C-alpha cells in the first residue's frame, strides 16, 4: 500500500499545497531571473498535449499558423494609445544591444497586435484577401511583480490568434466562435473543467479592444482564474496601422479584427481544479501518460508480463509507460505516480502472475480492483472515459455549490471569501465595481439571466459574477 505523499493539506494552506504539487510532481522550477520558470519534462508534456488539441481545433476554423518576431519597435505600441497605456507597466524594453545604444528601443513581445497589424496592412489589399486568419504559438514577456509558477510569470508560453474581416458582424461571429467552439469546448471536453463563458466589463477588457469575451473557472479554494479570452478589436488597430482593403464596390475600407489567446496558465488551472491532497489528478483525455504498468518486484517473469501488458495497451491506443525500475522501492514509485496524477496504475507482482490478474489502481475516484490481464485492453478505455466525466462533474458541482446570489456590495465581498457571488449588474455598475476592487474583489464577467453570454456590456438584466481571482 502506497504511503500518502508529504504535501501541505489544501485546507491548511492552499497556496503552499499548490507549490508543493509543482515541486514534487516535477512540473516546473523557478528560473534564474525573478518571475521566470523552467518547465520540466512532465509539465511540458501536459503543455504539448494542450497544444496538440487546441491547434487542431484552431486549424478547423480555417486559421493558419505563422510566426512574428519577439522584438517589436517601441514606436509600434505608441501608435495605439489605449494599448500602450494598458501594457506600459509590464513592458520589458531593450535599449542597448550589440555593444551600443539602439537608435530606437525595442519591446520584448507582450502581445502581438501591433506587429501583426504592421504586416496585415501589407498583406490585405482587396476583399479577396479576407478573412485573414493567423495564429502563432510563442512566448511573451510581461514584467510580473508578484510571480507564481504557471499563474503569473514574467515569461510564459501561449498561442495568440489574430484575424481581419470585411465586416463587424463577421469579426464578432469569429470571436464568439473561438470563445465557445475552441476554448469552451477544449476546456470542458479535454481539461474536464467547468467554466463560465461571459463578457468582461469595460474596466476589465483588453487594452484596445471594444469587447472581451472570457472563460472563468473556479479553483479548488473558490477563487476564480481567467482561462482564456477572445477580443473583438473593432477597427481600433486597423485605423492606427491603416489596415484597409478595396471592397467589391470599389471603396477603401478598414478591416474589422479579433485577437484571442490562451497560455500555460492552464497548467496551473489543472492543478488547482483537479488536484487533491495526494497531488495531481490529470484528465485522461489530456494525460500524456494515461496508464503506468508497474512491476512490483524484479522477477524476470513479472518484468516480461508488465512489458507485454504495456505493449498490448499501446497497440490499443492507450498512452502508457512501463515502470520496471525495480531497484527503486515499489512504494516510492507508487507515490510518485500518484503525485503526477496518472489516471490508472496497473500493478503486477508474483502473486498476480500466478492468478493471471493485475491490480488496477484508479487515481481519480481512488480504489484498487484486481482485473484479469486479458480484460485490461477491453476495460481500460471505458474506465478512462468514466474518470474524465467524474472530473468535469466534480468541477461543475463545486462551482454551483459555491456560487450564491447577492444583492449588496457587502454580501458580494462576503461571498467572495469562499466562492463567487452573482449580483445584478444594474445594482452594481461601474461605481460598485470600483468599490469592490478596493477590497480585492473583481467582476470576473457579465452573464445573461439564463447563464449565456450577453450580446453587449449594457444588456438589460445582465448579472455580474464577482470573486477574488488569481
């Protein structure tokens, strides 16, 4: 029987527990420059799976991948006043390189709207060039004063999409599709996380956008985490960079644009949404290791059997690792795999060999069941799907049970101490939002009465979801 890993209990100190999991599950380390991180192989494997899944979804929209430079002339940002003002406190600026002062300082990419528009203005000539749909997988730098691994780091990895359209309606529809059909579907179907899709208030929207759509998840401690955003940029950047096209009627028109992004913050969300006092619990559809076959002892027959089981599972499409490191005690290895949150651990020892069985330990619901070796290939996929649904259900039940309707600012602050509050936007408004912010509580998003995304920031009857957030 595996001993429980030494982790700070969530109920005792949730932030410390979070850091313990990152360290002991070997996900990441702090980098040498404050606010940076080194993503270790197991953590990067999670990001690779996220990339692969999202990249396929993004490409199904007709979007193509490209790459834009890390360094951006500072003058580009200055061409859109609201944008540069919004990012100014976070910018890293290079003024000296190659042994001399630069004629013009360059900014290390905080986001790419400005440099993308410099090239969109060159590439878009006619309505036939539209829509122009571009995505890039890259790193960005935003100088972070209060860093926390995966959640807020000076440098992080992400994807950022940028599109140009002939009409406002097309741009708005595309931003909504990314919000719902790419991000929303990925987070729920693959990450197994319940999220609320809503619209940001004017105070919270992206600098330079006319509208920001967001996905907000409730973490295990009741705080909110922004999981991704999709922005309707209107013609803000098109006018700043003179990105225009020749319409079918012969007129010169500015394009309508979107931008949207998701980051390695999702790994932090994965930890805080599904993790427990034994470590990670990784959703099977995401897991780059869905099952590990563990040899309890170094008996040659046992080693041969675990390798055979691993090969059969791999042939059946299960992402599997064979752990035949019998020079390391079995208990330690079992604890390590629990910490890493591998959905299924298949244990084989001499007695199992005699019985023609293996012990199947399930990380997500817990418990062990002896299972015939010949039955593993047939039963494992169903167990993995069952565990995937369990995580989504638990996530949804947490959010529903810890979201309460409130009517006043004081009630909203009280609700945010343990979860989320839902208040009529008409009863709160921008003035109330500012007062909440003074107490560390923010409006995470606006939703319609039925829980759908409002068509506009000022939609009558809208509700505000308020919470403390990471």
